[in-house]
C-alpha cells in the first residue's frame, strides 16, 4: 500500500483509467442489460441448462436466471470500453472526472428501483 | 462434490455455504464501516479516547486489500447459492406474496454487482492513498461501497428471516 505523500500526479495512469472507466461502464451496462433483457447467456437452475443470449423459462423446467448473463455481458462490454479508454492520450484521460465513479451508481439507484416496480406492490 | 453428500445432507451443504457467505459479509461490513468512518469523520487533533474515536482512528488504507478480497469471496459464495435460492427460497416467498421482500433482495443483487465492478478503481484510489487529488473520489467511493454493503447485508438478513436455506 503506497501511503507516501505524492500530490504531483494530475491524471490517472492507463491502468487507473481502465479501472475508472470499467467501474462506470460496468454499472451503466449492467442496468442496460437488466432493463433491455440482454444477458450473454441464460441459466436454467432446475436442469442446469445454459442457453446463449436471452431465453425464456421452459415449460416444466423451473425458472430461468439472467443475472449471471447480465454480469457476463456487462463485464465484457466494460472491459472493451475501458481497454479503449486506457489507450487514450494522457491529456484526454485526465479529463475524465474521478467523481463519476461514485456519482454514476448514485444516479443509477432510482433507475434500478424503478426497474423493480413490479415488486413494490401493496 | 457429490462425495460430500455421503456425510452431510444436501440441505446442510447449502446451509454451510450460506453461513460462509454470511460470515464473509459480516467481516466485509466491519472492514468497510471502519474505513468509511475513518474517511468521513477522521479523528480531530486533541480528540482523546472514547469508543467512537478509536473506531474511526484506523489506518484506512490497510483495509483496502481485505475489503476487495472479502467482497469478491462473498460475491462468489452469494452467486453460488443464488441458483438454489432462485428455486427453493424465492418461489415459496413469491407464493406467500412477499413481493417487497423479493424486490429488496433484487436490488441487493444489482447493487452488489455494481459494487463489484467498482472495486478495481477503489483499489487503485487507495493504492495511491498519498495522492491528494484522489481524496474526494476515494472518500465518496468508499462511502458508496459501505452503503451498498450495509444495504446488501440487511436485505439479505431479511430474506433469510423470511425463508432461509435448510427448510
């Protein structure tokens, strides 16, 4: 753990940019995958069956699970986008606000709550 | 894995996994809460003694690696038992009509996933703990992760109270 006092680094390193953009893109893509039903695969826990992409629950085989597929979709998308962002010149990388790392999840919270509207019945 | 079922029942196996998941969550909650308290209300000069002062007087950077490790492990165990939850816990809760409980748990799954994606940057910010240009992002990201952890812990606890494994 580097705890030395170093205030001379004005921008993120390529790795730092990768991690920042990954966190932001992962959060956004996860919500998009959830709301637009875009899992990379669908898992049927009753039969251990895996289908590529979105697949509805099969008759007499129990429910279908999309969460694992959303994680895979959003990880893949975020890895590609953050890899590209890490290749940007330092000047441009330095313009990415660090605060997005925590602002984006906070902004997405009401979207997620809204996406679960089905459950908030009385 | 099937050889285990010669010694313990299937229900016991999943209950053990759940308890490991819960214990990891408790440890994560403690570590993140200490770290969040340290960045949110650092001890003032001349502040002497007391539980609150000692609680927030921890070396915040030293918690980073263990927070990342515990989050990942708790997530893996949570993801493992989630498939069983979907069939043996969620369906009975649906049949009982406890929709708000299920919604709260769905929100937990979303938030803890988003938190997982933020861990690399969280680790990066704390690895450069001496860089004051990162201080604000480091502080607020830690607080957001601590809030996610608290929410996840409580909603998971509620679902377990409604219907845990091994029933």
